[in-house]
């Protein structure tokens, strides 16, 4: 049980980039009805997160109320420390993980309150640091490929940006569904994405993927821009381009006789439970680029914008308390 009303947390008191993040003492939250207080063991951070309106207000379009000071990082793995009224199916001491709604404070803190219905049991084969790398990135790949594209066995998937945090999950999830997977990557990432399950790798620094690939059923776009625009040329008629970066051009979709989908990942307990099954069966392995202490969160966010990386950057928050 918790014994103090304060905690260590990373907060931003004014809107901005990593320079606004401060490691400090903060009030420990208490769970409202339907919520769970999680003692955070690890959290994971996402590129661009500090640019989102939802990170600073209570709405996605920025028209809502300012929430500063805010706590970033919306992927959490930890232990249930207390239950709000009305919560069932969870107990103090349960190991859980999940994606925290974006318009709430995140998990770069010793404690966070989370709606109980977005949490799932942590995969048994993962420690907390590795589990924290799963929720946002893996749910994004799962919802894009399985939910929006309706991927089925035997289809051909092109993953644009396979070495990144989401792309590394997209390759593995596509393979778990029985798809043939092509991905774009730099030469130094070829072996890495091949180990993840990619059947074919296109070196985007020297090759044009549209000269190497054709009749793709699903394009999973984690790059956007010119790469997205060029992807229509490889999509078969009736195929689907799913982007997590920007809305696809409707006119380009019509000309390619395909469909374009843009979406923002949502918290999803059922999706997490499906991912947990894949993880515990050994068919899905999270990729962690590095693990840093909570006190170095600002530097970790700076690294997101500056460095080429494989997989997720994880914040190690606390050891298991006895």
C-alpha cells in the first residue's frame, strides 16, 4: 500500500519540448471511481508526443482546457497499488500494463491513475521494462493491420519504416497473421528487420521500393510524406494503405482504386490481450532500444528527435517493492 501523498515525477509546467521537462516532487494521484492507482515500474516514450494537443489539454484538437503541469509518457507497466470504487477484475498486487488515454497524465512518475478498463495483465514472459515498450506501438500496429486493414493470411504487406518502434511490431504482427512481409530499411537494419520476420528488405537509401514491389494488399505507412505518396503505385486495386502519420490523399486513393485510412491508436484492453497471447506464445518480441532512469527523461525525449534507433526508449521508474 502507498504511505505518502507525494512522489517523484517528470512534469512540464509550460507547453513546449523536452526543455520544459523537470524531474521533481509532485502530488501522488488518488484513483477516482472506475480507476486504478498503478505503482509504475516502467514507462515508454513516443516520438512527437510533446507536439500533440492532447498531451497538454483535455481535447485532441487543442480547444480544451489546459492541463499543465502535465506528466508525459502514456505506456505503462506496473503493479496495482489501489482500486477506486466500482473496479472489479483487478486486485492490489496485480501486474498490469496498458496505454493511458492521451488527455490524461502519463506514466513518467512513480504513480499514475488509469481507467481500469484499459489495463491488461502484463505478459508473463516479460519484465516490466520490456512490457512498457508494448502498449502504444504494438496496439498501433495491431489496430492498423488487423482492425483497419482486415489483414488475412496469405496477403502481402509492405511496412514503410520497419526498424522503428511501430514498424518493428508491424512486421511481427503481419507475420503472425500469415502474411508475406516486405519492408523498407537502411542497410544497417537489414539483418535486424529480417530477424523480426521480414521476407524481403528494400534499401530505401539506394533503391526505389516501387521498382522492387508490386501488387501489395496492405501498405502500413509509418513514414508519410513522399514515401506515402509513392506507395499508391505498389498497391493492388482494392488494397488498403493505412497511415499513422498523415491522412492519405483521397484523390490518390481513388486513382489507385484502393482505400486510404489514417487513425490514431486508442486504448484497447482486448487488443492488449491478443498481443499478450502472441508475446507469451513467443510470436511477438518487443524491441527496446535503450532503458534510461526516470531522472533522465528529458535527455530521452531529446534522443527521440535526434537519433536513429531500433525499437522503443523505456524509462525505468522503480524496482519491485517488497
